[in-house]
C-alpha cells in the first residue's frame, strides 16, 4: 500500500521515530480503532496511518497544533515561513517566545499559536518542551540562526490524513481518553517515563505532571483494557518498577538512543515494550 510518508513536525521528548522499525512488527494483524492517549509528536500514528483513530494529550498547545494542521495548514505554513524569513538572534527568539506565552496565558489557541510552537521547537534548546508553574514555556534559545522550521509537504500530508480518515482529537487525561475502548481496539501507551536511575527522585517527575500514582493508574487501566479484550501495547524505561507493574504481560527489551538528554553519556539506554498479546 502506498503511504503518505508523514513524519512528526516537532522534536519531542520520548519521540518514537527511531523505534518505529522495532514497534511496527508488534502491531496486531487486525484491529478496529487505534487509540493513542499520549500522542506527543505522533511518530507512531503517522507511520501507521490508521483509518480510525482517537488521539489525545494533556498538552493544550500540542492538541491545538493537530487541530490547526487539520483545519488551517496553509495559515500555519505561511506564518512559519514568515518567521523563518528573519535571521534568528537572541532578541528575536525571546520576542517570539513571549508572544507564544502571551497566547498560552490568554488561552488563544489559533493557527499562530500552532505556528509559533513549531518555530520555537526548532530554535529552543534541544527541542525541549518545558513550562513553569504558571504553564508558561521557559526553554532557552539554542543559538540556531537560519534554516527551515517546517516541511510544507509534510504538513499538507498530515492535514490530508487528518481530514480523509476518521481521527478524533482529544485533550484530556489518558483514562478519560480510553473510556470508549472496546474489544478488538488497539491501544498504544507511551506515557512520560519512569525515571531511569533507581536513585532518581520521583518527586522530580511530578513536576512534569506524571507521578508514581499516575503510573499505577496506568497499569490498572492496562489491566482493565486487557480484560475487556483490547490489544494493548506500552513503552517505558526498562526499570524494576515497570517490570513489576506489568509482570503478568509479555515484556521485551529494546536498545534506544535518547535524542533529548543534556548528558551525552545518558543518550543511550534500554526500554521495554509490553503487550498483552503475542
Ligand atoms: C513520552 S511522550 C509521548 C511521545 C510520543 N510517543 C512521540 O512519539 O512523540 C508523553 C506525552 O504524554 C503527555 N501527558 C502527560 N500526562 C498526561 C496525562 N495524564 N494524560 C494524557 N497525556 C499526558 C505529555 O504531554 C507528552 O506529550
């Protein structure tokens, strides 16, 4: 089958592009709807191109980006291209970051907010997405001066996909996003990860909004979906806590390179892929 050749428009922590070849053979041979409750940059969705999908994330700006790509691709392309026309320096970066934060603070979810998110992702340190306690984006400039922040054909291909197929875009907690899952649906969970090091303090992680209790809640949901007959697949770090939470399921280990880590030595590691089916 001819594919649309889509790829993520954002660099995103935990992005699955490098794992696609490992993940694809694990997809059930036949399934009904596809659910991805932690969509992030959507590498897996865009490579699978399911005909019927429910995608979700708690990040409002990210979900706005999917909605704007669906409804207003040409506006996004033109705004990003005009942002790219100016050689970026520190002042220009912080001016655009301020404009983006103004949109966040005033809850303006429009094509410009989506375009700024794309442009900032290419000009901020390591493509990180981090907000302060007020929800304002606070990643510093990466010193990148010029270059294209967006691939027009890719944005148009994603827009075509979101319009031609039955894709529901939600912005809620992962449990709510899975309320409609029924037997025969396929659910892929790629939540924020459990910290890699055993000594890592979980309170650090609550800052990113995903606590130990959330991981337990996710494991309980995994079990519920398993019992009702859905195909469930989950990625996480290969750490004892994760192996313990999912000990009754099939657990496979994968080698990964981490694109987003300040420390070069920590840019490789092990992840697990957990499924409730063979
Ligand atoms: C590891 S990333 C997913 C990466 C994605 N697979 C990709 O290829 O880019 C986890 C995502 O979960 C989202 N998230 C965090 N807490 C959530 C929650 N309670 N419910 C739904 N999404 C959540 C984050 O905003 C983030 O985008």
